[in-house]
């Protein structure tokens, strides 16, 4: 007899029925909607999940928000001037070469 057969003997078919399926475990995450009190009973679950995720967010301070807003405005103005300059250059090139 080979080693594989000695380690894992062949199983015979049994006439036993498979074990019945177990009922699923209840989902953790809070009480059912019927037990909720006050306004929370009317709020959908996905709204509660959004609120709980937003509580985990690390929000920037007021100073960080002001600094980043200034950076965005300065970059937007700089890109606007750059694109405006390129537009004026192309306008000058086209008017002086193709439209003469």
C-alpha cells in the first residue's frame, strides 16, 4: 500500500444524510428598528452608517483650511494668467500670419 493511501484512507459512501443547515447568526450593529427610540426610528440605516463614518474623520483646523484655500486660489489665478497669455499669443500669431 502506498504512503498516500495510508495517510488518507479512502472514505466509503455513507448513507447518512447531511447535517441540517444552521440558522444564520444575527447581525451585530445595533438594536432592531422596532427598539429604537425617538427620531432614530425613522432614519434609514445607511444614513446612520454615514454619520458614524463622518465621526471618524479627522477634520482640518480652521487655519489649515484657510491656508489650503489661499493655495487653491493662487494656483487657479496663476493657471488662468498662463492660459490667457497662451491664448493671446496664439491670437497674435494667427492674426499676423494667417489673416494678413
